[in-house]
C-alpha cells in the first residue's frame, strides 16, 4: 500500500454539540450518514463495529 492511498474503510466516532455520541462509516468509498444518539463513546464504538460487520457481510 502506498502512502498516498487512503484505506477504503474508516470509522469515525464523534461527539455532537448536544453531548451525545454518533458514528460515521466510510466503506468502499461510500460515506454513510452519522448514526446514533449514544450517551457514551463506548456505546457508539460498539454500534459502529456491529454496523461495519453487517456491511462487510453484505459484500
């Protein structure tokens, strides 16, 4: 992998202005909108991991 290529998959966990947590997934060049309204970063990370596994299974 060259240094100028970015990975096809990324997961970002972000804190919203309301103090709640959400996640954004970029999978195979498609960015999925922010999802969730979680009370902790850990909950958002766990949900993001589950969502990513579903996307990977779908192919």
